[in-house]
């Protein structure tokens, strides 16, 4: 039962509107598709995009399955229709089942202990903010809920603070945009007016250098009146776009890494040096010395260096021994097991093919062992983050193909933006250390 009946009615009313809309669209022959949010929102990307980046193939279906288990509420839609629910769409009978099921789930979601209240969720839903899905994840994440309840520092407390701030800023912006668009004074045909709607987000609620947004908008406006032809200006636009596209992720990663470092290191002075395995791995790639192919390769280089300090000389072949090769795969050719493991590691480093969660987990279990479980989880998370960044950069490179600049020039832009990561880390650790120190003096 909701803690506030009036708020429950408000949210129920929103679901009823969705139900009536689905019914109307179905009568018009339009299928119902479960939306993932506003894909072009760079300030607060969709949870769907973010989870795919981290290796979840279909986040929406994963979320449905998790809710079924948590609340013991099976969704009466067959497997084939579930996939259509997130792709080509389903008819009214299935959409009705889904909305009724979602209403029952939400009835059990909110309580006095919920991180996100029903009124806050409704607020996000009403303005169609991507915060809506993020709030749902926050309410269902054990780590984020623990971070909210705990008075002491946890790995996820800095990340939770960041996500809450981004979500709140996005909702306020969407509310303001809706009001502005209804104003007779707003010129919807004027590019400068449309870009100005996001000024507050990037100039006030992001730690991205203000010059990035200001330069980006100025160049876009110039391009609208007189198409940019100068290659240097076009490269500057590309760098601004990459900076905006990576900002959320670099900020989120920094907050997670800072949370890990604060909980793992007693000597807080060590945290003010961006020397963590993840930071150094990303910088190893960003330096662009040609030895490192991608972020994950940089992370593995740093991991190899750290284990060399701990164990003595660690070669790539020695590191490869921790990769598990399936029995049928091992029997498929005459190569030795060690050669197959080494070949697999080379593929990983070159970004040749996807790495399954199971393969990656077994590699780190074999490498780290299960005695240091917290470290194992952290190092696996760092690996997934590195792979996620590689996936994101690959997508960006595909979007920027066939431009006036070369692939090498665009790669250099990506590395330059990635090289800003220590600034994100240091800004975050500075803020968090102030909070930790204040808590310790209470």
C-alpha cells in the first residue's frame, strides 16, 4: 500500500493515460512498444543505453524478469511477445497485460524506506524525463539502497549522489522546457533559442568546462547561417560533441571509482593522486603511445603492472593462463592450451569480438581468488567499465565515419577527451573527502 493515497492515485492516473493511449493507438493499427526513454539526452542518457554499454543485452527485459522475481508477480506474456514488446511492438491484449502488471508492481515498489518516493517518480514520469527509469533502478538496486540508508561511506554513495543530482536537474529542465515551449515569445524556428533551453544543464549542473558548451553552440549557430568549411572548426565541433557524449559516463565512473577508493584505502591522502588501476588504465590508452589498442587493453596493461609489483615479473602469457577455455574448444585444434589462452587474450586486447560476462568473471575469479571478494567485485566492475567505454567509443567512431576528418584524427579527439578523466576523479574526490571528514567529526 502506498504511503500516500493521493499520490498513488496520481501515478495510477498516469498509467491509466498510458492504457488509454495504447488502446487508441491499437485501434489505429499502431503497435505498443515499451519505450526506453529519450535517446538524444546527453546530459542524462537512458538507463537502457547505459546498461547495454555495461554488457546487458536487453535491459528492459532484464528489468521485467527481476521485478517478476522480486515481487512474485509473473507477467502473463509469452517469450516471443516479450521481445516484440521492446522492438517491433505488440497488440492491445499484450499491452493491456503489461500495463496492468506494471501497476501491480508499482503498488509494491513504494514504501517509507524507498529511496525514491512515488511523488518524485510521478514527477519524472509526467515530464517524460529519463530520470523515471533511473529512479526505478535506484529503488531496486541493493547497493544504491544501502548507500542511501548508510550513514557511513559505501562504494556506491558518491555514485548515488551524482545520479540523484543529475535526475533532479533533468526533471527541472524538462519542466522549464515544457513551460517555455508553450510561451508565445519562444521562437521554435530559432536555433539559438532551442539551444539555450539546455544552457542551465551544461553551464550549472555539469562539471564539463563551460567553454565546451559555449563553443559548441556558437559553432552550431554559425554553421546554420553559413555552413562551416574550415576543417579546424569542424574538428572543434566534433570534439565538443564527444565531450558532451562522454561527460555523463566519465562523471559516473569517477564517482564509482572514488567510492571504491574511499572504502578500500585507510590513508585518505593517497586518494588525491589519480593512481588507481582504473584511472591509470584509461590514461594508458588516452596517452596514445600506440602500444594500447583500447580502454580494456589499457586496463589489462595496468593490471599486469600491478601484479608484477605484487608477484614479480608477470608476462602476457602468464596472465593468459587464468582464462578458461571450454573443453570442446580445447579439443578443436592441435594448439596447446597455453597457446589458445594466449591467443584469446590477444583477441581481448585487440577488441576482437565480445567478451561474455561468464568468461570475464571466471578470468578474474582465477586471477584474484574468492578470498578477497570485495576486491574481486571491484576489479571485475572496472573491467566491465573499460569494455563499456570501448563499446561507446566504437559507436561514436561509426557515427563519425566519412567526415572531412580522418579516422586517426577522430581517434585522437576521443583520446583527448578521455584524458580529461583525472579531472573528473579529482573534483569528485575533493568533494567526497570534505563530506567524509565532516561525518568523522560528528
